[in-house]
C-alpha cells in the first residue's frame, strides 16, 4: 500500500469524512533540503468532517496528526491540511 493510500485509509476509518482529497505533492519538492526524494514525502490533505467543525484549528490539526503519527514519524516529511467547513 502506498503512503497516500495509507493516509486515505486511516483518515476514512478514524473520521468518516464527507470529503477527503489526498494529493501527493512530493514532485514539487524534489531536491529541496530535507526532502528524502522518495516520491511520497509531501502531501496536501483536504478534509470535510462534521465532527471537527466545533474544534479550533489547532485541535483539528492535533487530531489529524495523532491519526497519522506513524506516517509523520516515518516517510512523510510535510503535511498540509485544509479543512472545509460549512
């Protein structure tokens, strides 16, 4: 399973999002300092999760980071989060 697929699967299982888009942006960072050049190190995630709407931005980030802790400790160098709210 690719890192992108792992991210998608974990977020779907933990949050049941109404909207989930995971975009691999690693190609935009190839050769940059700190980039492992693995092809799966930089991701942009767009989420719409009703249960997160009442939380502050920091609390939403912490929740997603806790779900993806293994990926953030391993292959993921950068994770950009975009939360869609009503």
